[in-house]
C-alpha cells in the first residue's frame, strides 16, 4: 500500500482512495452544472442560475456523460429526469459540495474577516432592505465577497433545505418544512397603498369595510404579505375585492399608480421614491401592521465567522432601520413609540424533517 507522510512528519497514513479516472476526465464545473440541472429540473433554469448559455450547459453535460460512461438524464415528456446513474452522481455531488463548502468556511475563519464570502437568500420584498444592510457591512469589511439571491418564499425554503446560502431574510420563519433558528432584526410595516389621486387619500382612520369595496391587487398564492392581508380581512368578516394578482411588488406599485386598485405592501417598497410620489399610503383602521424581518438559518447549522459577524451587525443596525422607516412616513412615529425595539430573539420552529 502506498503511503504518504503526515503533515507533521511524525508518521505515515494510508493514501486516500482517489477517483483517478474522474479527476482526469471530469471537472468541478461540469459537476456544478449537473447538480444545478437535477436540483432545478431544467437545463434552462440551470443556465440562468449559473449565468451560462444553454449550448455551454449542454456541452458540459455531454463531456461529463462521456466521462461517466452512462446516460445521466432521460427525457420524460418535456422534462428531464436523472437516470439511476444520474441519481448516484447527484448524491456524490451534494456530499462533495457540502465538504468543499465546509472547507471554504473554515479557511475563511482562518483568514479572519480580511477575506471570505457571505451568501444571502432573501424573499422578494426584502430586496428593498437587504442592499442597504449589505452596503453598510461591506464598508466595514471590504474584503468580503457578497452574493445575494432574491426569490419568492417557496424558493427560499427550497434553498434552505438544500443549504445553499449562509443566511436568509424572511418575514416569517418557515413552519412545517425545516427546523430553523430565527433572529428578529428589523421593522417591516405593512400599509395600504393607493394612487396619489385616489379619493381616499387624505382621509383619516378609513374603515376596513370601505377598503373591501375597492378593487384590490394582491401577490400570487404563497406570498407572506398576501396571507397576512387575507387574515386581516377575515378577522373583520370581510373579503378584499380582488381585481388582479401580480407576481412582483414593482408590478403592483405600477398598477396602483395607474389607478387599477389598492394593495397592501411593505413600506420598504417605497424606500427609493418615498411616500409623496405616485403611490400614497392610506390611513386605514388596523394598519399599519407592524411585522418584522428575520434572519433565518437551519437549526444546528454551523455559521462561518463572516455569517456570525453579519448576523450581529444586522441586529445592531435595527435603530438605523427604524429611523429610516419613520422618516419615510412620519405618521408612524406614535406607533413606533408604542412598539419599542423587540429583543433579538431565537425562534425554534418545530417542524418535520
């Protein structure tokens, strides 16, 4: 048996089993492309995620298939499914990538905060908040590379289950999908918005029953804000008069400004244009709903030094976020005085694996 010296030179250990053939004929990039296709179920979606062209993705898979010597995918209708060999390779890829991610994390810790990487996944509404916090963090630690993935709640939970990011920003921690640790770090007021020229603009304490009579615009099913909106109406025995469903906050804001209806959105969605632009905030009974943003990660996950430092930075930045929200809409002042800063908490969402 061939042996190699240990790093300290004190003795010998058996040489690790090496996949010599695959090392010579396959690459990490090919394995990354393959893993993305299986996980996303599509060559197209894998190409989009990895910023590659579809011909490049196809070429990488052909080379990997030649190296393995067996078909890795089969077409089922319009979909592609991994073959038995593909499933075995996928399991090996996930194990290998997890080991490499752990190595990357430990190397970053050895470097301290001079270098490293922070991978964040955030729900779509949090895209108005996350860049500001990441910008402040980057100024303190310019050597840290930042990666931000913005997607819907369902996809964030999928990424969390696959352990694809270091931390996640969500309005509500997931329940029933995965056990998590959750830390509150920022205020997230939900308000009723209308076009600037809407007859209800300027009225005080508008009854929710009046809002229920107006055409309403909502996010797609599965949206956290949509769920909160319907629960708020249900509590009063009302139902919103839904005129349309749209898949993004920006599309909803444009629809509001065009006079197509009212909607409930996070006040953070007006962070760039403010509350005096084409979209106005209405004074409605029961609103704003004072929710909070949470930093979430799977229970038991070992955070890197970079992730732990960002977590502490974000929680400590809460007063600045609160001031910015209050400046955006001064009418919040009395409510914010009643809703003092919530203590950073750790929430354990009991769930089935």
